[in-house]
């Protein structure tokens, strides 16, 4: 439970309703620990507590509400944190990641209600209509995507956000063609997934950039052809690998400094793809003459421009086949009551991805 800015998350026992029409109850088997949750804890994204955090979830359907088709008890599902309405103009265009009628951003079910409360009263919202730092969740049926039962639950959890965002940024948002050169700034869970997506797309070279040697080594393991340590001489080092500069530069951190650096490293005719989520009210200088004279492109990316009902099963199959080595991102599996330690590791920039096993 998130109970206030800067406070450690707290374990509480809550009451949970059965699913209403168009909803499903899920037993959470694994939940990724994502930087978006840390934005809330640190107050960088303004949210009103109490909230059950967690939005990278994988679990098993326990029961379904009326009107739910295609899901049944026992199905393994990956949870989408942007459950689309299916009827707005963006959903009808096949761009569900831009849905304007979802209530997920408000941490509410489609009917505007919640299914969690403290004993004796007091509604509790699930973060992004998921709330996966828990043993159970009730979610919109459009946000529960069936995947093969043999998919490891830890891998399924990361498909719910980091992997879909990073791989999707390459194959859906930027549509990187085979043979294009790629640089990735930031090798956390999303940045490493960008690296995996670039390898899937046939990009070459793939240059990973980070301040942590451990993360650069991990980037090599999941597909980077080169690894550069961020610092004062980065531009020259990148030119030594790619004299003309990379065709695509992906920013996967969400900091003012690294976004500005991304725009500077994007060469004539190149494309900058902004994937990392910044704190609220962050802005960066943009030189429109540089963009115009040098034919640069800047693309914003949310959730990897994904259609979860299509992309989650596809990514699951790639992971099962070994073509998408998601399991290499995971270096810690911890219990629910160890979540605050997981966020301390994230603050220090240590290691790969942590997965909670409720």
C-alpha cells in the first residue's frame, strides 16, 4: 500500500469484491517492480493515497463477471495497465494505447468504482486498475490477456510493462528496419527490452549506453553489439562505432539530461525515440532549426504503441521459443514484504529487474 509520499510501502489486509460485469478476479503469481511505481512513491507523479501499487502482473483467473468472453478460471493472464474501452475513436483505429475512455489512469474500474477497501470502510484504488503488489486483484477483462500456460510467471509479469514498452518502441513505434543502427540510452528493464527489440528487428549495430558496467554487461547478454559508458567523451566514442551516427536513438530513462543528450546524439536524418517517463513538469530545450535543417525526427512512445491482446501473446511465444531472452533481465525474486528493499536497489541503480512473488 502507498500511504504517502516518501513513506515505505505498507502491508495491509484488504477486503476485495467479486468481479462485476466485464471484470475478472486474478490470483497474482508474479509482479515486476517498475520505476513508474517509484515515481509515485517519490512524489514525482502526484497521486492521492491510499493506492495498491504494482502494474506489471501475471496470474491465474479465479472467476469472471457476467458478459466476459474468452476468459475462464484457470487461464494464465498477463495484466495490461491500460485497459482500453474498445469503442473510442483511437480504439476503433487500432491504437488502444491512446484510448480516451479508459479509467485506468484514474486507478478505477470502467464503471468508475473500485473493488478494494479497508476493513470497516474506506475505498482503496488499484494502481492503473491493476494493483499487482498483492495476492489478488480484480481487473477489467480488457486488461487480462490470455497467454500460454507454459509461460514462466516472472517473464509474464515483465511482458505486462517493461518488455512490451521496450520491444514495442522498436517494432511498433519506430518500426526500425533490418540493418538500421540503434543506440539505447539507459539499460534498465525498458532499455534492455529496447535492445532485445532491436535485435529482433535485425538492427546492427546496437549500441547500449549506461553509467553502470553491470547493466552494460547485461545489455551485451541480451543483444547489444557494443556497450559504452556514459560520460564526457560519449559523443566521440559513439562516432568511433558509428561515424555517421545512429539511425535511431532511444532514450529509456526519462531524465531531462538524458533526453537532451538523446537529441544531441541524433544525427542528420536520424530519429530520436523518447521512451522513458519523466517526472511531472519536466521540459527540455528543443532547437527547431536543427530539426528542420537536419531532417531529424522526434517520436514520443507510450506502452510501445502496443495492442496487448495481440502483442502480449506474440511476445510470450517469442519468450518461450528463446528468441526473446526476458528471463535474463531478472536477477532478484523476492516476497511481497521485501518490496521496499527492491525499490532501494532501484534507487541505487543496481542490477536488473526484481520480481515479487506474492
